[in-house]
């Protein structure tokens, strides 16, 4: 998954192109192969192919409707495509499903468009408090 701390984003373009071609071939034969979709979604994002990454994230959200990482990635895709309302909506869904790495979220450059927004920062603080209260209950 692309939203795990410690994952390096410094691959050579040739390596990205090769891996994208590989996973596109895999997905021609197995279009619902979740692991291949996750990998290619990451690769598309790293290559700056954000619309393709969004399409993969939408498909993954249909296949894995209870996976908080899938919805976190979907939020990132919408943010990269300058659709902050949708990004915030799916980020909230990710948190509702269990996403709780707020420190990573606050430093995720995919969310830069939202992280600069004061309203978003307040909303994240509220979600963070809500999550902490729910975990104590």
C-alpha cells in the first residue's frame, strides 16, 4: 500500500514504466486482483498519473469497501486532482473505518492541498479527538 510510513518514492522512471507495464498485463487477465490493483495504484501515483490512480482507487473501494487504507488512498487521489471536498469525504470515511495514523496523515504530501486549509486542520483535530474517545470507550 502506498500510505505506509517508510515507503520510498524515489524510483527511476524506467523502473516505474516497467512495473506499470507488468501490472497492467496482470490486470488484463485478472482485473479484480486486489494486490495488483494496489501495486499499480501506487505506481500510477508515483509516476504522476493521478487520474489513472484515482480510477484504480475507485475500483479498490468497490472491491474492499471496509478497508480504511483503500479510502485513505482514494482521498489522496482526489486531493492530488484538486477535489478537496471529495478528498475530505473519503478521508473521513477512512477514519470511520479505522484509519488512525494522524501523524502520517499530517505529513503526507499527497494531502498538501488540504493540509494548508484551516477548516481541514480543525476537522482533522475533531476526528482525532473522536477517535481517541472511541478507543477509550
